[in-house]
C-alpha cells in the first residue's frame, strides 16, 4: 500500500507493539490483552483519510463517522470457519494490512448460517485454504484470498456495476481457472461478504453514474467547467468513484471523454476492457492475474510431493535454487529428463489440486 504518510512516532510505537505481540508467542490470552489494550492502528486514521478521503475502502460509501474504523484486511483475532486459527495477530500493527472501513463493513454482527446479515469482520476465505498462514515467518503471498482487496488494482478491475448501480462481475474478467476448480467466484463472494448489494449502495452508485453521464454530455460545450466536476467524481477520494469511472468507460458515446481523462483514469484508451491474449508461459498467467507470484506449488511424483514457490518472473524456487521454467524445475525435482513441468506442478485449492497445464488450458479456452 503506497502513499500512506506514516509519522515516525507512530512507527516507533508500532515496532514496540509488534515486539510485544511477538513476545506473546501463541498464548491466546496474552495476545488478546495486548491487542485489546493497544488499538494503535486507529491512530493512523488521519493518514488513511488523507490518502483516500472519507470513504469506506470496501463498499466505497461515504463515511459520516468522524472516527471511521481502521479495519484489518487479514483479521487480527480469528478467522471465520477456522476455529483453531488465532487470527493474523502478527499483522495487527502492519500498515499494509490496514483498510479504512465504514461501520457496516467493520461490524462484527454476522454469520451466514444463522441468517444474520453478513459483513466482512473476521471473514477471510482463501482459494487455497491449505496454504493459510497461522504464525509469522512465512510470506503472506502464499495465500490466494477470495475477497477482493481494495488496494489491488487487478482486484478492483474484476468488479463492475450495472446501470441501476448493482454490483456484478466484469464480463471481461471471467472466473479464473483457480476459481472454477475451487467452485468459487471471488466477485460473488466479495459482494456477499462485504454486503456490496445492501440497500442504498446501488442507488448511490446509480446517482453517481447518472451524473457522470449528464456532465460528460455537456463537456463538449464548456469543457473546463464540466471537466472539474467529472474530475471530482472520479477522484479516488470520492464516494463510489469506481462506479463513476466505470460509467465513463462503459459508454461508447463517452469515448471522447475517456480519452480526455485517460491519465486520471490510469488507462490506455486503446485497450480498455479487451479480453486478454492467450497465455503461453507461467509469466503470461501471472500477468493475466490467473496465477499469483509467491504461492506454493506442489510437484506430484511417484516418490512423494515436492514443494516449490512461484517467483514473480514465472520461475520456480526449489530449495535454495531457482529455475526459469516449470519443466527445468520439475527435472531438478525428480532427477528425470522425461517430466513435463506443466503436468508436474499443481496448486492446491479448496476442492483438491489443479495442474498448471489445466490452469493454462482453462484460461485459454475460457468459460
Ligand atoms: Zn463499507
């Protein structure tokens, strides 16, 4: 998470508290005591508001509370559905885990099985639950979260809104092979758990989208006056700015406006929304957001299983060495020249395992 201004004094105190958390080991009672007494994360609120305005990072609704909650993306004190998990307590004072939330999104009254409303609170499902971290010391990137992360651009691009303001999946970003094999749609789960379909949000989004259309129509006449208002609506600090951006992008008749704001939109107007090209290499799949660097892959051999890590350049880290391609890594792992790395390496998801060759085939063939 870049751009957050972190005062030195805040950092020093956070470091002290991280040490106190570390000193607790896995003693649940001691951890609870430190976390309950030291909500130091909340003191970074002004910097988070400064960065992204008075809006909730999950639902993008305006925050009217003068002290909006600072939520932990990875919950600090427990995980829904995993009773033995203590929560990601070691990330309690880690800025990269902070998200500004509205009361609703931060609230803890939830639980789908009981029929009560669902909110994020302690939910943190994974596409690869076997890789869930239980203590510090391992790279968090091994996990593939189900929930869309508001600070990851590639996650934000999965979400779309129809003209009535209802949240839905971007049709140009169909379910990834990993989602299909796990039987999970990250967008549907995020809509359900974040409550992105709750009453009121859709009308707020629709209002913003309507205004964008109206302002953009008149832009040709008196450019700067209307441009200023559009700039306000699409600014990251504005409530429902994603809906405003999507409204600009989605209408053919507004193509000229999209060109006008291309820099602010952070897009290349010539390629927005086009389906991705066919993937050939592991690095293509990482670029397409189908595979994630840092996750563990498992080689399945007759003699047993071999774990390796997927590197950002599409290579494989096996023990202390790294290999450029799946097959070179698979050969090193098995000592056999006859192994195809695409069939050898698998990713574990909720419902079992899926090989890299299946992932690539599914991606290239689509839904
Ligand atoms: Zn919210």
